[in-house]
């Protein structure tokens, strides 16, 4: 029972009441994470495809203006018929042109593409948002997992130190051999090395969390010891697979990409069609003189009409682009099918991992009880002389290994449940809030845990 007291003492110096929780770390990551910020900017850029496509259907108005100064020096070969002269004519003017597309099949198809490109950008951002939730939870629980490892290593170190002291006392009074002392000392030295490694790993995990959230967290809320992990809802793997096939963001991205590719193939075919535009122009021109008259003039010019353009032969480029777009469309269909299959497979695997994780947690909880009983029995047996020191040390190691495996199994099961929802396109911030509600705060923290 002394090891339990040592463990309770070390767990009692966990994270203080000012500890940050999972939701706060997620909020910090939304503001800091560069990957998420890039996805947000990509969404803003993708949404501009729609107004860009719409602009191809709307009228355009262009203004051109010019001003020139010329020198005209004419030397006549027969001044009787045409005198020589020198003029410096100036001219200025402008032209206003209005063009309204009447029939441009490629423009209309590109406008339709813009809508699907916006959908693709939104799905990509949705995937990035889910990815941020998973990455934050992963980094957060990696810190907690390594923190638990450090706590358990220190608890085992304290228990081994007690066992070493007891072995030395027993050797001094002649009730044990020096072998017991050497075994306890060797185990103590090994655990001391493990403590250094655990502390280094904890520091590395903290740096990884800082990379995502932009802050160095020395205190984080921990998972409640009495947490009960619930199975996925709905509790049916086929339902999850169907959801993934329909609404997984990877599938939605490829569906939009396939629609864009289909319209691109139609645009390539539309390259054979004529275009018809309504064109209106208005212009003014002012000249101080001309090449034939020293007298200046002002003129206005207005035109209204339609302009037809018919592509006849473009060196085969239109037909080549048509074949290229058709092949790319077929590839996009294959990519979509692959995305659906991958989403279904990933969802099924994560569902089974979550279910098996819950079962594993239950088994480890029972193993923890059994390991504690085995340790108590070995300690009692050592005191009465029917067990040797190495038996107690092995039982201690078994208990702390079970405690560590139990903590990691809980974290992995929670993470797999989040990944499952992400694979099905159903992960939301509310799911993170639900996980956050099972976090609690204990008093204090272990020495050097944050350094």
C-alpha cells in the first residue's frame, strides 16, 4: 500500500486550478496555427471564383484615349502646282466601347464552374477545420500521456527507493542477502534513467503543442480518473460507412472537382462554337491640322452592332484541348471513386479501433486491480520470507506499466472517436466541447515538469 500512497501523493501534485483546458487550447490554435490560417485564406480566394465567372456574362466598358504631336515637313518638287509647307499638327481623342456577350458558351460554363470551385474551397476548409480539431486533441493528449508516464515513473522510483531501503535494512539485520540490495539498486538506477527520458519526452510534447497553439502551456487540465467512454453513436459500422461515403470532406472535395472537370470538358467542346457579342462605341477626335489641310477639325463617331466570330481552324489546338479535358474528367471520376472507397475503409477501421479501445480500457482497469492485488501479496510474502525482493520489484513494475497503458488507451480511444467523426465528415466543435467536459483539475504539478 506504500506504493499506492506514493502514487496518490504524486498525482496530487498535478496541474493547478489555473490550468488551461482543451477548448481554450483549440481557441488559441484557431488564431495561431499557420496551416489553418492558410486554409482560411484559401477559402477566401476560392470564393472569388464565382464573381469572376459571373463577370464573363456581364457587359464590359472600356475607355481608350490618345494625344499626339506630329511634325510634317513637305518639300514640293513643283511649287507651282503644290507649295512646300511645314506643319505641327496636334490630335487628341477618346473612344468608349461597350461589349455585351450574347452567346459565349465557354463563358457560361466557366460561370457554372465557379460555383463548384467555391464548393470545393468550402469543403477543403471544412476538412482543414476538422484536421485542426484532431491535431489539437492529439497534441493535447500527447502532453497528458507523457505527463502520466512521468508521474508513474516517479511513483515507481519512490516505491523502488523504499524497497531499496528495506533491502538494505534487512541485509544489515541478516534477514536478506546482498543480492536483494543489488537488485533493488539496479532497478532504481534504471528507473532514474527512465525518468530523464520521460522528462525529455514531456518537454518535446509541450513544444509540439506550442507549435500549434502558439503558447507554452505548463498547466493543462487532465482526464477524470472515473471517466466512462461511450461507444460511437450510432453504434453501427455500416451507418458510419454510409455517412463517410456521402459527406466525408475528402469525398465532397472530389465530387466538386469532378463537376469542374466535367464542365471543363464541355468548355473545351464549346471552343468549336461561334461567339456573338453586342458592341457599341462612341468616340471623339480633335485635330489642329491634317496632312492635307492646315485647318483643324473635330469629329464624333458612334457605332452600334453585333459581332460574330466563328473559329474555323486553330491548328488542331481546340480538338487537342477537348481530348485532354475528356481524359482529365475520366481521371476525376476515378479520383472520386477512390476517395469514397478510402473514406469507407478509414471509417470502418476507426470504428473498430474505437470499439476495441473501449474494450481494452475495461480490460486494463481490471488488470490494474489485479496488479495492485499482486503487488500487495508479493510485499506481504516478502515480509514473511516466502517471496524475494525481485518479485516485489517485478510486481511494482507490472502495476505502473498497467497504469501507463490504461492512461494511453483512454487517450487513444478518445482520439479515435474524434478521428471517426472526422472521417465521416461529422466532426464539429461541439464534439470537442463534449471531450472537454470530462477534463478536471487537480492541485499542483510535478517539479521540473514544465522546465
